[in-house]
C-alpha cells in the first residue's frame, strides 16, 4: 500500500526528485490524492442526500464529484508530462466550483461570509504550493493577483448587494470585516511563501550538495583509477626488479663458480710449479753443473739423464698447459 501510494505521488517525475519542477509535481500529486479522499468523506457523511433520483439532485451536490474528476485529470496530465496544464485547470476550477457557483446557485448562504474568504485564503496557499515564484514567476504573480482581486471583489460585491437587499448581519456590518480578511490573507500568504521558499531553499542546497557529492565521487573514482594504474605499474616494476634480482643472483653465482674454478686452476698450477715442475728443473740444473766437472766418459750418462729430465719437464709443462687451457664450465 505504501509503495503504491509512493508510486502515485511520484508519477510524472524524473529520477531527480530534488528538481524544482519535480517538487511541484509531487505537491500536486499529494493534493490530487488527498482532496478526493476528503471529498469522498463529505459524500459519505451526506450519503442520504445522494440516495434520490438523479433529477432530484442539486447542482452543488455534483461539485465534489466534478472536483474529484479534476484531480484525476490532473494526475493523468502529470503522468504524461503536462503538469502545468493540470495545475492551471485545478487552481482555476477550485474557486469556481467551491465558491462562485455556490454563491450564485444558493444565493449566498450566511456561512459564506466567513467560508468564502477562508476558501480564497486557502486558495492562495494552494497557488504558492503549486507554482514556483522562481521558475514560474509570471503564472505565480498572475494567479496571486487574480486571487487577491477575487477576495476583494466578491466580498465587496456581496456586502453591496446585501445592503441593497437590507440584509446586514453583524459580521459584514463590522467596519474591520474587510480589513481583517485582507490582513489574514496577507498573513497566510506570507507564511505560505516563507514555508515554501524555505523548502525550495533546502531543496536547492540539497541539490547543490548532491551535485558536489557526485563530482567528488567522480573525482574519487578518477583518483582510484589512477591509483589502480599506478599500482599495476608498481607491480610491473616490482616484477622486473625481482627478475633482475634473480638474474643478478644467477650472475653472481656464475661468477663465483668461475672464480672458484680459476682458484682451483691456480692451486693446481701452484702445485705443479712447486712440486712437479721444480723437481725436473732442479735436476737439470744439477746435471748441467755436474757435466762441467766430470770426465768425458761420464758425460754420456749425464746427457742421457738430461734427456730423461727434459722429457719429464716437457711432460709437466704439457700437463700445466692442459690445466690452463681447460675451459671453465
């Protein structure tokens, strides 16, 4: 039920309910829904008066039915996007149906000396609710002017004809009667204006705040997108750094292995130089020195020994060369 009522009140509006035009449509939808309920209550109270043949019904008995039809028409016009037409029909027919026709048809019943001014004052409140002074300035001032003229004209005319007919009651005879009506009209019109204007200002501030929030959300979304792109870039950089670190570590390990292998070669070379190479070399030096002091017969033996040591020295040198030439894995 609540959702149905909300849909009826919101029909004809856009998604932005803070728009001034939408607010006026919502106001009119509320009036179009609430007034028929009131009229139906009145009809229910006086239902016995309607339980007669149609030809026996009085004109004023159809006023509520006609006004309910006007409210239904206004709801439909709001729905199809012709809110201004619906509001004009309602605001113009309302005083005609509930004030002018009863005055003409019923020959001004006594209660209308009070009911009529109050109805026109209420009519001014309706005008201010249905038409915006900011966005519909021409219609607003035109209708308020017509409303005030109706207040003055009809009250003065009613009093004049009553004086002509000799019907002067205590209410109309009071010299402050017309002044009080005008003052009350000004009071309620001013209060209505202040209330409606306050609501419009609040809506305007809310609209500005919503716009600012939307802009900030968009800005935050842009910042988040930039941060996301930056984060992705950092991830790529971190991945590259990790790859470089892995490559550097492998390079360091490779260089360390090469250095260890070179050290092993140097150790092998030092071993050969200190042990295997030095032995034949020293023997050769000794044999050469000995050959200088021995007899000729012994020189052949020394030469044989020298050849042997030279071969041994050559073998050691070849082994050292193989160690030096051995590639590093």
